[in-house]
C-alpha cells in the first residue's frame, strides 16, 4: 500500500482535526491534497511530531489531534511512546507510516526495513493499549475509523511502500505555517467560547 | 549541600505568578523540590518527559494551543535537546521559556557535571539564545516573568540559568 493513498483516504476526516505531519514526502503528500489551516508540517526536527501532538492534545481537550509520523522519525524518539502511555491523551491518534526507509533523504533502508523491528510491538510494550497494524488499505481504513470511534489514544502502524511524491515544494514559509496554525486554533477557541 | 527548600518554593511561586500553569520537565536533583510542588499543585499541569527534546515538541504544542508553558531541565538536558531547539523552535519562530539547572560550574564537586557546565554559556551564545543567571531569591520571580515575556515577544528560546547560589542552601 502507498502512503499517499492512505492519506487521501483519511483526508476528508482531517478537516476538523489538528494535524501534525513529519517532513518531506509525507508533508508533501498531505499538502498536495490541499493545504488547510489546521495542518502543521514539521519540516526538519525528526521525532518531535508526536511530542507536538501531545502538547496540543493535552492543552486542547476539545480537539482531536492526528499525528502523521514515519519510521525513521519515530526511531529518533522512541521515548515518546512511554510519555504518551503515561499521559494518555485520549484525543490523539498517532499514525506511523512505516516504509522501512529514510525516504525523504535518499531512500536508505531504516532499521525497520527487514521486518525484524516491530514498531507496533514497541508501542504496546511502552504501555499503549490501542495499537493496530495495517498491511493494506482496507486494514488501514478500518483501523483509522476504529481509532476515531474510540475516545482514547491510538497508535496505528501502517506498512507502506517506500515511494513518495513526484515533486516537492510548498507555497508556505515555515514560520508562516506556525503563525497560521496557531491563529487557526485561537480563532476556533474564540468562536467556541460562550 | 542540600537543595534549598525556600528558594525552590520562591521559584515555583514565581512560575505561577507569571501566569504559567503548564510545565514540562525532566527531573534532576536541584529541580526535585520544585517539581514536587508542581506535582502536588492541582492548578499546575506537569508533564514529565523521558528525554528533554520531547519537551521542545510539547512546548510547541502548548504554544499553538495558546497555553503559557515553561520547560524545566538540567543543562545536560538542554544539550540533549538542541536539535529540537534549533530545528523546531528557532526554525518556526516558536517561543521557549527554559529554566535550566546550571550544574557543573563554580563550586561543583562532581566531575561528571563539569564539562557540560563549562560549555553551557558558550553553547547558548552560539545559538543566539538570550540567557541570564538567577542567583538571588529576591529577583528570581521577576526574572522568570521577564524571561517568559521576552520569549513571547521575540518568538525565540530564552534561558534562565538556575545557579548553585540559588539552588543550594
Ligand atoms: C536529526 C536529523 N538527522 C537527519 C536528517 C535528515 N533526514 C531528513 S528526512 C529523513 C528521513 C525521515 O524518515 P521517516 O521519518 O521514515 O520518513 P520518510 O522520509 O521515510 O517518509 C532524514 C534522515 C534530519 N532531518 N534530522
Ligand atoms: Mg520512513
């Protein structure tokens, strides 16, 4: 299965959620479907997408937070699973697209490429209760819908091919993305305030 | 030397007086009494991380959420968090108000703290992170409030180094 297809499948669901995505290919594939003000693209700091997600989810209990992560990125911050398990943000879904590759930086194999390392097992071992693995689009769609229905922290590890978009480029400066993302949240909070 | 009970309290009250109710931290000896207070205070939300770099991400999330947030760590934890500081906070213009226990400096008896202590200020300078030393319990609350204000106006990481004078009795 391809990550771009998976993102396309869940894209309609992302409209009213806060979305944090990792850099490069994943960010571009989301952007290509149409940028929204509720998307934050973490373009360089590997490993921190889920930490940003936790910070958002913990301080915005009325929002749903979706993190789109990668194997290489999450391998740089495996401790995040333990922090997520400890604080259990019930309004966060952590999707990890495991392509067994550092795709965005030249496509070198990552530690998960051989299938020996099981990120879902690591998440489970860290104490996260709802962890799903998906090998095909049907499984991924079902896992995502199930996670949406649950009022709890979920991790979904989606095994995807190591392929990315055919072009890169966004009409969005990085600080601009941060400012607008923050403003979007502020305005939504103001609109909801009594 | 024992950790100062009184000054830990003064710092905690300073954080609260600055309007900050959300704290991320990785414990260490000098921060122990402070973190105990944060944990016991129902108005304060303490998130303890497994590694300090996580706290940079959490702080960014709190900033996006509009929630005043402070980070507590040891200087070695700051050293462990640098890529997050540079490639998330500085790259995107996200403020960080960091209270950093300044271990390994004047009077340090433990060899293992010394290298980190010796390089801390130079690393902060190299990263263009404004910092001040906190030594005086009568001034630290104001320093916390000013550090927070400056982080927000400059959209930048700012550090307040908690020294031995302040943290030990
Ligand atoms: C600390 C650090 N080291 C190296 C890089 C270079 N780099 C950019 S993208 C990337 C791979 C990301 O892998 P993954 O999270 O699996 O996403 P994918 O590209 O496979 O979609 C690397 C290593 C970086 N951005 N930061
Ligand atoms: Mg990958």
